[in-house]
């Protein structure tokens, strides 16, 4: 096999536990052209600049086939572009690209003005200006939920933070928010897993295996959509106070959201709710257990959690990479010309560790004041669910640290999930001496 | 007394502060942020959440000396 | 600030700087004082202000304070506890003695300094007829007290409000009036509102917004006179279009006048455009010699910006007051080798009639403007301003998140119109004339303008005829002999 490029090494599962040294090497060249014609951007300034650049699009359908023939680009590689992992967790989405269905992309996969309109419609029942208090009002419920989960740990000496805590909290909340009945949650869990498995492809796997998984994922996505269509029908007949009912019945100046957009928006919020905050909470506990002094401080100063979560979003963000952007014009940046039509891959997690922007970037410092991290991206595709993810993680970590007695890692390091993009441990086994009331 | 000031040149209307502290910050229309310069001290935690969540770090929080705000026109004579 | 700075400030230069005086106790003055402390300056800081209030923030005065959301006194700016400044408030400075390095106060006191910052800002241009200006119901909007008074007037639900001048302040007041459900007329001497700041093309859009929100907007019209009843209460206004308006509140929004009168005998290079300084914020004297230890910041300054043809800029923006004051403060306690040049791009925002307007760069420098993103119909757009084939400014309407890209283009002197292929722009960009009127044609100031190329360059139209044209009562089309 030909030697892997640095970016291919990032995608390589062998480097999942610690991609940061690879990012540091990548930052030696802020923008690098890959053999498949895509461009990888690894430095803070360039990432921020491209995320604010009107010449960068998110609609994969705009990737050029005809007017950009980089030398040696084969059909297989074209296919490979299309099978990039979705940008779930910035704007919550799994684009269905690769599955070749005629389903409309969710707003993450759209450009202005369609993007702006659908995002406004999606925000109407979720946040300001119409429902400014929606997320803040979930605080007491979140505290109860976190404590109920912690109660289940009583009498155990060993727990899995992922299964016992970090997964149930965001999944319960997103289900509640969307109005998914509790009895359906297990089924949706399975669907979400299968979709991510299928589109987050291991480059090590054979072409056939990848294709098979991709098709499987496409089928799963269709299943999810069918489920959503039925759910929407139910909510249309019997609207509640949930977000989905809001999308259907409570619309603003942009008018009601079209049915296909409701389906794609709801599907993608659901997947994002399953696949991002769980990693943020887990990464948070892992990082605290690796920094016992900070953990101890958090126990004494609960409000430290506010800045601590921001630092976590910089230091161990769940969304590491935005793999799905496209250059809509030739763009000169950092001495490189990104050719029109080329895929652009933004390494958010690398930008947040850029020493040209952050003092001592590899240090986890919850007191950091200058912390304009890229944990939720920036620009028009800034994470839709960020306010909820923040509150959930703040409460989850505060309650965990407050109640667990002498928590410690059973072993370091934990096994990771496959994805390089939505990165996080599959399990995080910790030992405890008990649970406080 | 709790006081806040937002650099509205920096503000890009992400509205993260509104989500975090909806009685202190609000969106006027679609994109114009407005806020209470003098929220009640009991809202400190919400305001801290709002300031930390700002993606462009445009929110400053401060404690203001009560006397300063009441400062009257005869201040200079008191010197 | 890093500890390096603190070490520097304690070095040789700073030992000779013990007393710093700041004249002007608003945003720029406070920002400078804060910066001096974070630079490590440990000597005395004296801040002199003519208003009785501690520094407060002005932008909400024409917005949330007027709507009643925010109490005027709650606009006091936060300041760090360890500022340790001496505040001489409600005490105007009336003279500057450069020879003895003293500021003279209204009560006769003299305050000595080693370094001086002049950040006296502006005051509101008043209605030219003093008797009419004194009528009960004629208001200005510049200070916190003005805002509190106008708020009380609006809360009393007047039958109609007249806003004289369609600049940003006037437009924001009109917007609040509509929000409160009050009838409002805006008179503007030129063809559109906001024309001085944004040009006629963007101004026409602003005019559409006003009318769509129910403002009785009268362009190319002036107020000839205001009239009161026997008890001195404002009763009506005579307009140049022949109309007589029945009103009980008139808001005079004719722009700002630089507070430079107190420098009359100082020997510094000031005139109605402001006080000239170099890129390090050091004031020039009347001979064009840069002074030692006299610095300028904020609305009162005119300084050379590297991007705008060597012209001195005068900018009445919030961000300018903060950033220029920080640069001045740094330079006040540094050796010349460590001086920083002030070259921030002007940046501005306003909210009115349901939209958030933001600008970056200097629109009034431009000759052309082009819609680059969004649509006028949707009231969400980005427009780029060009001068001789390069981009010099941009305006966003409810699309502020794109502004950083345009800032980078302006700083990189990108050709105009820019090539974007943005998904929300038309295939071909069609620039139109930006439509800035000649100096003196509007009833309000542009709030960010070029003012000539050097400290001694005379104002372009400093003649008796142009004074006549500057009279806000003189209708458009008036031809001085």
C-alpha cells in the first residue's frame, strides 16, 4: 500500500485515541491538496476565514464533475467524495449522500437562501426570537434526569459512563423534545447507530464492504424517514408542546415548513441528538479523570463547569472535522488556490489546538479566557443544537462530579468509536467507591 | 451590582446568549440583539453562561460600584 | 496583556510619566483609562467630563431606552474595580495650556499632566433658531438625559412626532416611534434617508423600509420653522413642501458637532472636522508639527487611515472610540519604537424597522455599490462598496455573519466588484453608482467621513455660501449667488 497521507492517517482508526499530534503536523501546511482533489484545512485562521466565506458552499450537489478534472480523478474517487461523513453536530445532519435517494438534504447540506429559510423555520419553535426560553426551561428536567441516571449506579463499583449516563441523557432529551414516544426510543437508537455505521466509512475496509454498508445505511435512512413521516402525521392530528408539533403547527413569517423539510430536519436532529452530546459528556468525564485537580475544583466550585465545557469543546470536541464543504469559486488562501468545485475538509479540532491562536493549546485549562474555539463551528452553519448540548453537558458533569465518590478510570485509554469525524469513546469504564445522595 | 456590555460590532447574531439567559438578552426582530445592561444579581449564573457561550466573545460582565452609578453633578466639588 | 507590557511600562519612559489626564469621560476616555491600567501604568489618572454622569453607553439611547425597555441610568458602563482614577465630572475643561502642560477647568482650577488624552467627542447639532429650539417639545438625542426626556415625551403618547433629519439617529427614533404605535414624520433634505452614511442606492432601500413601516417620510424637504402656542409649547412645523404639520414633539437629529471649542487658544490643529492626529494618535499643532505627549481618540479625532488614500478619517463609531483609545493608551506609556499605528477598519451597526444593519469599512469613500448576496425583497442582503475598482466597504442587512469575509476583502484590497459565485447572488453582479451627495447637502452627518489629506488641508467648502447650504432649514435646490 502507498504511504498514507497525514489526513488519511487521521481517518485511520489506529490513530483515533490521539489525533492531535497528526493535526500538529498537518498545521505545518495550512491548506493541503489531497490526491483525490480535495483540500484539507488545518489552521485556525484559515478555517474561520473559510467558514465565513460566501465562496464556500455546503451543498454537495455543487461539487463539480465537469469543470474540475484534477489529474487522475477516477470515478471511484468521485464516489469516495460522496461518501464523506456527514457534518452532524454542527448543524445536526446526516446528509443522505451516497445513498442516492431523492430525499432533500437537511439544512446543513444546503446553501443560502434555502438554508437560511429552512434554518429560520427550524429555529422558530426552538429558540429566539419566538421561543427564547425553550432550552433554559429544560434545566430542572435535565437535573432530574441526570440524577435519575446516577441513582441507577448505586451499589455498583464499576460503571460505563457511555451506556449508563452519557448516552441516555441526550437521547432522552432529544426524544422528548421531538415528541418521540418512549416506547420507540430503542428502535430509533438502533436506526441511528446503523446510519452512522454506514456512512462513516473506515477507509481500511474493502471497496465492496464500504459499498454494501453504504447501501445498508441508505435503506436505514429510508426506514427512519418512514418512521418520521408516520410520527409527523400523528403530531399533525394531535399536536403537543414538542418541537415536531411546533414545526408543523407553529410557524413564523417564513410560513410552514414543507413536509419533506420537516422529515429531513427531524431525522437529522434525532441523529445529531444521538451522536454528538454523548461524546461531549464522555470526553468531559474522561478529561476530568485525567485531570483530577480540575475534577476536585469542579466539586468545590460548580460554576466552574461553564468555562470548563467551553474548554472541553476546544480541547476534546465531539465534532472533529467538517468534511462536506465545496469551493464555489477559485479561492486563494494561505498561498494555495482551492479550485472551484473542489471538496474542502475543515479540521475544526486542529484549528482549536492551533498555537498561533491559543496560548499553550495542548493544555486543558478551564480558566482560559481567550477561548473562541471551533467546537460548534462558526458562520451560518453554527451548530443548531449548541445551546442544548451546552446545558446538558454542564449539568451532566456537575451532577456526576458532585455525586460519584472517588471516581477513577478503570483503564486508560478507552476503546473509541469508528468515526474520526464524530469522535468519542465507545465505552468509558470507571470505578467508584459509592454514590452520594 | 451586576452590569454587562456587549460589543455589538463583534456580535454576529448567533443568539447563544438568548438561549442561555432569555430574560437578559433578546432578539429584536430577526438579527438585532438587545439586552438589559443591569440584570438582577440573581441572574449571574445565567449571564455567565451567556458570556461563555458567545461564539465571538462579545459579552463583558462586570460588578459596578453602586456609588458610581448614582454619581451626581456635584461629584467634582467633593474632591 | 502580557507581563512583557507591564515590564516595559515600568521602564525609563514611564518613570517620567506620572500624571495622565483624560479630557472626555465617555466610552473613549474610559477605554483609555482601562487600557492604561492593563498596560501597567501605576501613576495618577484624572478623567474630566462635562456631564455629571460616570461613563455610559450611547447606542441604547436611541433604541432600548426610548422603547422603555431599559432605564437611562442603567446604561452606565462597567469598569474594573482597580481603575483607581480620579473623576472630575460635571466639570467642563475650558482651555489647554501646552506650555505649562495644564488643563484649565470651568471653576478656574488647573490640572497638570505629563500625558494628555483628548477624547471630548461631540455634541448634538442644535436647531439654528434659538427661540424655536427652546419651545417645549423640541428635543435632542445625544446624552443620557436627552434620552430620558425624550422617552418621557414618547411615553405620553404625542399625536405626531416630527424627526428632523434622516440619518441613523433620526431613523432609529422614527423606528421606535412606529414600534410604539406613534405617528411620525421624517424630513430629509436630500433624496433618501441614511444617504450620507450609505449613499443613495442603499438609502433608497432604507426609505422603502421606513414607508413600509408607516413612516411619513419626506425627502428633499426641510423644516423651515417651528411654532409654539402662547404657553411656549410646540404646536406645528412649517415644511418646505408647503405642508404645515400639527405636532407636539420634534426631534432635532441634525448630526454631531465636534467638541473642540475649548482648544481655541491651544495651538493645536483643530477645526469643525475635529482635531488632527497621526497614526499613533498624537495631536498635530497648527504648524503641522506632531506634539509630544498630547494624544487624541474617539469621535473628536481625525487621523490618517492607510486604506483610504491618505485621507484623514473622522469616525463617530462605538468601536472606533474603544479601539483608538486603546491604541492611544498604549502609545502614551510606550517609547516611540513600541508605538502602534491605529488602522482599525470603521465598523458600525444600527437596528431599525425590523432589520439589523452593519457596515465595515468606509462606504462614503465609494463611487459604486453592488448587491453581492441576498435580496432587497427579502430584506436580507450584503452590498459591497467600491472605489476605482477596489472594494472599500460593505453593508449587511440581517446577514451579519458574512461581514468578516468582507472585512478580509477590504483589508486585502480585493478588486471590485468581487468575484464570489455565492449561491445567493445573481450570476452577474451589476454595480450602480453609490450616490453620495456633495458635502453639506444632507440634514445629518455621515458619521464616518474622509476629511482631507493632511492636518493643514483646509476644509473643502469652508465658505460663506456653503455655510448657508449647511443651514438645515434651507431647502434643496437652493442656489447661493
